[in-house]
């Protein structure tokens, strides 16, 4: 980093990726800042700059060793930062760059979890921790029991069809105790104290009233007149049900909005899809299977604009997954239960072919790849129609 680059960073002030600290900061307090950055998107701590951007400099001769010790002993698990010193106005500023953590959640040696929020940090709450553990792959929300549910909330017709097709027996003909044992072994039911509850994934695949127990499930669809969400809404629907139901219903709604122009070739009339149905289906399947269901109150949103379709899915990418890895077929799911059952229902496979297929199809169709990006706590997929 050059002195000019550092001066520009200081001039812009603290933000979600930059923190100023005086050299006199206590190790345990600096560890809190490091943990907050590691649990977020990473960031830079400037040692020797006060909160107002005044350059005080660092006088410690052992500053590098001191910082590395904090990163390895005051942060759990340890982080490996990038360190450098930059001279400004005759003073030395230590630059500590904290990478985005791939082993979330991080905590201080005192057992506290912090998150970066704007230019400050805060203690992680219960829901924050649940999301961090889910991002790490240590906890899977789709196998969490849903309080207040019971076997009666399962759709018996769906259970009958599934077990008959994939396990070749009629689960409804089993004695009640044996049937419950089978459902527990299949991870559809889980025992909570003395009660049997349906797990999140069980409701999403086999539930009767999924939205009543999981309001964040389902899809909100909206069609806009113009090119952004501030324009008039032409159509809006709340699509609820099991995963297979919401995928099929939303795909049919989108199909109706994608007019199919007819072409006359010789004496024959040929029709050409504006958007291949397989691409629409793959986009919706990825959203419902891979979204973060632990984010309460946030549904998948599918927006139809002139010239594009956006699928906005709650939750950032899980640990180790990047957009570039997705493009090459890397497959990882935060919801292994949903992945398994949706694969059995033939909505997907585990080969990581979905995103590369969409890229290939869209490039052939409009000469442009789908848009893939993280925005806040959502993942956006954009299918361009022109």
C-alpha cells in the first residue's frame, strides 16, 4: 500500500471495511474488532490513527509480533492477517488486513462473538449466531425441529407417494408406532423432550400448511412495468406450499409472462422460447434449496422486469463458496436434507451442473451470462432476456 492510498483511506473515514485504532488499545479490545471483521467480509485496521482520522503513528518496535500474537491467541480460531507498515507525515502506521473468515464463527478468547455493522461492531445475537454456525457448515437449519408441529401436519398423500416410489412400500399401511419410527429415521420427525416435531426440511417437502409454521418459506412474485422496483406493479402473488409446489407454480407464472414469438420457416410455423424452461426451473430450484431458512421474515423474491428476471434469495454464500467457484461447478449446500430429498424427487442432482448450464444456455441465447452477486444478506441471480 502506498502512502497516497493510505491517505485516501483515512480521508474517507471509518466504514464497514475500515477501523482506526490508537496504539494504546488493549489486546482484548483489538481482538473484538478482528473478530467482527472475520465474521463479516473482512476489513482493515489502521493502528496509529485515532477515531477522527488524526495520524498519531506507532512507536512500538515489536508492533508486528504484538499484532500477530493477538490474532493467534486472542481470536478463536486464529486468523492469518496481512501486515505492513506505511510511513505518513514522518510517522509509522501499522496496516492490519483481516481476511473474510472461512471458519466462522470467530470469537474472542473471552468467548464473545462480534459482527461488523457499518463503522461499528456489536455482539452477535442468537439469530446471528445461528446463521454464523450455519455458514460454517457446523449446523444445518433444515434439520432443526419446528416447535408446535406434529405428525398430523404432514401431507399423508405426499408421504404415501414418496415412500412408495423410492422405498417400494406404503408407509400409511404401517402401524402408527412403526410409521413414526420410520419418519424419525428418515429425519422427517425429531423428538424434542417428549414430543415428536417435524423438522424444517420435513415441512418444506411434506408439510400441509408450510407457510403457517414457516412464514419465511415460499416465494413473493412481482412483475414491474419499468426497469426497477420503484415503477408500477403489474402483478403480485404470494406463492406458498412445499418446495416442489412453489417451484412449479412460480415457473408457470413466469412462463405466462414470456411471450413466444412465432417464426415462419418455409411452410412451417416454428416457436422459439424467449427463455429456456430448464433455465427458469434451475434458477428457482437453486433458490429454494440453497437459501438460508434461518432468516426469519425474509422470503425468496422473484421480480419480473422488462428485459430481465431477478431471483433474490435470502442468505449469503456459505463458507468456502465463491461466485467463481459456482461458475465452474463447485457444489455445496447449507441444506443437505433438502438437497437429498429434492434430488430424489428429480428436481436436481449433486453434480454441480446447474450454474454452468445456465451460463451456457444464456450466453447462447442472448450473448450474456446470468448475473450472480451478493447484495447485503441476499444472493441475486439475474437472467437477462435481451
